[in-house]
């Protein structure tokens, strides 16, 4: 298993992401969507941070601890105006 690197959300400005969704299973995609919706509610209502695991174009696994301000079908907007494509997200953790 690859080591996941914690990065600052500002580093997303320089990241490149795969065109293809990193999740293949439809159930996992639905769970990701529900997690992102929950993260958005927590971010807007309580300013709570979540841990988002994602992959970059060179298949490096990364983690960003941040507040989610908005989640659409294609992108997640994080605190500070940073964007992360939903298709690059592997997992969302709370707590």
C-alpha cells in the first residue's frame, strides 16, 4: 500500500488529477457523494474539517484536512477557494 502524504489545501493549485474516476464501484461512488454532502453541511453549519484522501495524476495518494464549502457532481470547493475534482477522491473521513 502506498504511503499517503498530508498536504496543505493550497498545494491543490499545482496538482494534476486523472481524467478517469479513481473509484470503479457504483456503491462506493454513491457513498462518496453522500459523504461529501455531509461534509458540506458540517463545513457550512459548524466549520468542521474533514480528511479527504485523493489521488493525483501521477497516482500519488494524498490527504488534505480542510473544510468543505460546496460539493457538486464534479467538484468540491474547499475553504480558501480551492477546488478538488470529485473523481479524484478516494475517501472522506470525519472526526
